[in-house]
């Protein structure tokens, strides 16, 4: 017997499992998302190398264009309020909440010009994804070595002022899908005060109405994004970091809880921590 009947049977069985099992549908979509990330990164890397020849923040426009097409595959929509607040012609630190692997789509939807990320060093070694992050000018930090991380942050502060860069940071430091914000880490606030640049908070609504890893739920939906007013740091010193961090956290948490309770497209109210309809 040839190979094709076996392949056809396996494909039909997979399609049947996807139709019958929510877990199978979830893992199929997550696998598709990961595959798109790898393929998209590979394509973007080739285009970036051909167009710019290496590592530069200008590559991010290419990366962003490719990643923004992913939302059509998964039926997602981004409703962004206050986008113009990100389109400033001076350096700043942008902070946002961090929920899941889907955050990259949200980042690229709102990403302003000349904006780079700060990411953990481990991501540099994730094949094509790590390569395209490097080519896009991402600053990688070894979080296991605080002295090295502080040196990188000091360099970032100098470069963002010298090269007129915006820097995007996830101050929670890790993904969080518990329906609330985690306490913030101090790095982004030290960076903003060191460089004497404003902080612009960006808040994404809870993904729980369409994506939930624990219950293996992944469907279409709308993500509401709100860009808050810039918070100046001129004249502040490192002694002001705790107060600055607390005020940013409070403003972002209030916004997160408010926009996450807005009725979603499926008619359900997606409050933080709510479980998706079965």
C-alpha cells in the first residue's frame, strides 16, 4: 500500500479531532500561530537583509507589516484608542501589560515608528524568531545577571536619547493571565528617569473572552487597546522610582479593569478572570 492513503487517513483523523475536541482546536490554532511566527520571521529576515543589510530599527516596519496580517487568520480585531499619543517625535519609554504569546500581534498593531523592545536574552536563541528580533534592534537582557542587565539598561538609556528611539517594555516581567496586573519591576522606570524621558502606558484588555490556556479556549474576538497620557519624568531622581511605578500601575490597572469589562463581540461580558462560554 502506498503512503498517500495513510497520509489522507491521518489528515482526516486530525480534522475529525479538531471538530470534536476543544483542546485539539486550541492546540491546532496555537501550533498554527507558532508556525506563522517562524515562517513570518524567516520571510521578514530575508526582506530585512536584502533591504537594509543588517540590524536596524528601520526593519521593524517590515516585521510589523507581516505580523499584522496574522489577525485575519484568527479572526481577531484591535480597537485602539489614543494611538496618536504614541506618534511623538522624541524618545520615550512605552509600558504595557503582558498576557500571552499573542501579545506580539498586539505590539505590532500599536508599534510607533523608531520603537524597539527590551526582551529576555533567551529569545535570541529561538531560531528565525530570535534572528528577526535581533535584526529589528531589540535589546536583549540577561535577567539572571543583574549587573549585566543594569549595564544594558544604561546603554539603552544613552542610545534612546542619541538615536531618538522609543523603547517598549513589559514591566510585569512575565506573561500573566490571572485577570489582573502583576506588580511592576523597576527597570522601565529607572530607564525613563535616567534618560529623563516620559513614560507612555498602553493597556490591552483581557484576552479571556477569546483565549484561555487553562481551559484550552481560542476563538475570534476583539482586543481593546487604550493609550494613556504621557507621564513626565523631568526632574525626577531614582528616589522617585517607587512613586512613579505605583502611579503607573494604578492608572494601568484601573484602565485594564474598565476596558476588560466592556461587552465583547460574542455578547458576553469579558471581565478579568472570567471564564469563556462553553
